[in-house]
C-alpha cells in the first residue's frame, strides 16, 4: 500500500534515476523520459515510492545537465514537456512521487541570464552573477579554486572582470545575495510544483552563499598530492556560510506553499555541520542528504559509530535519511565488494530514516572501467588520473541480455558493463535468490513492519565483523544482524535478545528458521529476526 499522508517522504523508499542511462526509446544512445515511463512497472514491482530524476532541462551538457540553459523546459534529448507531464501523470497514477533536481547555484554560460550579465558592466543582470575586479597583480580576485580543477575565476575580456564558477567555467555561479535571483528561482520552483512535482533535490545547496568579503581560503595543511586539486585549500569562505540557512528557509517556505512536498539538500559536510541544514526549528531541508555511507570504511565498528553519531546529532524532530549510491560516487558494489552488496542493501533498508537507492544498485551493478578515449565526465577530463571520474557509475541500466542490454538499440553514450549478459533485470527476476529479489523482499518487509519504518534505532553491543541493532515501536521489535566479514560468526542469542525467527536472510534461504541459543551467520550474511 502506498503512503499518501503529509509525511510520505518519511515512509517512502526513494530511487534516483540518471535519465541519460536508464532507458532509451528513440535510438540515440541516450536515455529519455519516454523510457522512464516504459519502465514504471519495473519500479512499481520493485516497490519504491518516489523517483528522483537528475536534470532533464535544456542544457549544452558541459556537465551533463548540471549546466542549465532554461529552468522551465525539457531538453529535446530527453523529450518534450508533454513527455514530462505524461511521466508525472503515469507515476502519480502508479502511486509514485516525482522529485526533480533543482540546480540553483549556477546556470550554464549559455543561459540568457548570463548572456545578458556578461554583455556589459551596467546590464540589469550584471549583479545576478558574481563579478569581481582583477586582483592587484591583474590576476584572479582571490585564491578560490574550482571543484573541477584549476582556478574558480574566469576572465571576461569584454568587460575586463572575472566571474566566479565553483565548477566548470561553463557553469557561472548565481549571486544568491541578490534578491532578484532568489525570486527568479523561487518562481521556477513554483512552476514545477504547480505541475505536480513532489519536491526537489537541491544541487550543492551548501554552496549557495559565498563570503561577502571574498577573503582568501586558507591552505589545507593535510593536503596530499594526488588528491582532488581543489582540496589544496579549505573552503572556509566558499561553502557552508551562515547566511545560507536563510536562503534555505525561504526555499522551504516556497515548498510549504504547496503542502506535502519535500525539500532535499545535496550536502557533503561532516555530520555535525550537516545537521544544521534541517534549519532552525526545522525550517530548512526536510532531508539534508546523509552521504556518510558513501565514504565510511566498511567495518562493523566504523559503521556502528557513524550511525550512533548521526542519531545523536539529529535535532529533535528531524527525520534521518541514508544514501548508498549516487551519480557522483563509485558504485556501492565496488566500494564494499560484491560479497557485501547484499549486506549493504539490508543495512540501507533497515536503518532508521528514508533510504535512497541509486538505479542499478538493486541488480548489483558495479563501477565500470572507462578507457581514456571513452571518458565523458568533464571532471575526469580536467583532472585525469586521480580517480575522480564519474562515468563508471553512470553506465546504462542492464535490462536484459539483448544487444546493448535492452537499454537502447543504438550504441550507448557510455559503455555497458562487460557482465550485462548475466547481470541484468530479466535474469535477476528469474532467479528467486537474486539481489534484485532481496531488494524487493526488503522493501516489502518495510511496508509490512512499521517498526522498520518508524521504530527507534537501538544499538546492540557486538564484536568483530558483526553489526547488530534493534528497531522497536509500540512493543514490536525486529533485530538486524549483519556480518560485514567473510567468515561465519555465531551470536549468542541471550546477549542480543534474539529469540524469534528469521524473517529474511540476505541469501533469501532461511525464512522461518527458529533461533535457539545462537544465531549463526554465514560469511557476508545479514538477517532480520523477529523480536
Ligand atoms: C552536484 C552534482 C554533480 C555536478 C555538480 C555541479 O554535485 O551532483 O553531478 O557535477 O553538482 O553541478
């Protein structure tokens, strides 16, 4: 049963689609909106409640849609506005919410706003972007660096000033200190909300405001050669500025004009700073994306600690969330290793908080090696060889064993994983014990057992590779036991309060088994046990 109450985003399971790579229907090798519509039955069967789409707006695609030239249109590569309306209608009819990617920090340099802004110093849109005089030596105004390599200031010969870009030079940053910019973006939000969009994932929301005095960032004493070059300096004055929370509170008010919508923030910050994005009195994002699992060492004690830290830092009333994959970070199957992918799935879907899945992770898709001549990601092109490339987690969805994996009839824009003949949706559907069927079983169980959704999180002391916790609500409890190691383990039931039966094992072969005395887990096994 689908949740339709005000706080659906607390109960639901979110699924991120990278539209370029999900399903192509017009044989150009790039996924499109019609393809997503065709695959809605798959998403329904998987059991997710909301789909989040990476940008579908008109864009020169310098950063694959994160460089937007028109915020209220649809790029022809993905289809038309009619296609989008059809998707929203069909998704809603199927009980699925639709979340769009809002990219307010920067536009494309082709956006009419920037074309105007750069045309002259006294253009009315000049102050919509961040223009500065050259520094004393005629060079950039300060030492700020672009996340994608090199300096963050681009010289404009026509007007003899520099503009700031936190990412590519083709992605000039908007000036969020300008109220006109704010109003323009809020109206864009309203445009989509009126169309029935259920919320936004706001791109790099912690970047929106920069230091008013444009002070130099301090150097990073811990920088190691071979790391991302922008980490040479600490982003003290470029991100996470106190005033950003006023902006987010304004965005939240726009969301609240419509009711039952969700505001999600993309934020890479340590947990203690991340939780500030819930806002004062929860006036900020409903869900500041919690990315800790994307980088936490995969050891029981480290994972236990990040969960405890997060739980203890959450403001009163704030709703947690967990993310296992996205289009910017290596695939979970490659991060934790193939054998642990099922354990990771069980973790994601049994922790307290809204889970976000990344397309393809449900069939265990791994990071695909991309040959130098096949690189498409501008980040990798700018900063080659240090492992920043994001193409490997953006490869086409593996639907079946036909040519191009059923993704397209044409050569896909990125290569397919070499194992798609075996690792594909059709095969996984046919195999009762596949990881896809594990995901389905986990999602079904969440819908059946309220304690998995709204129950408290109670850690249980464990040792070695075992991660153990209870989810408890109104007297009903389940225990989750995860073996993050490859060796079998035996857990003494009394100590862990284990007395019931196995509801689900990650191998899908022990349901109904009674626990007496000890719970024995195989290597790389996780289990949910009735309390
Ligand atoms: C976000 C997006 C990423 C993009 C960047 C610049 O981090 O997730 O894909 O490159 O913003 O817009």
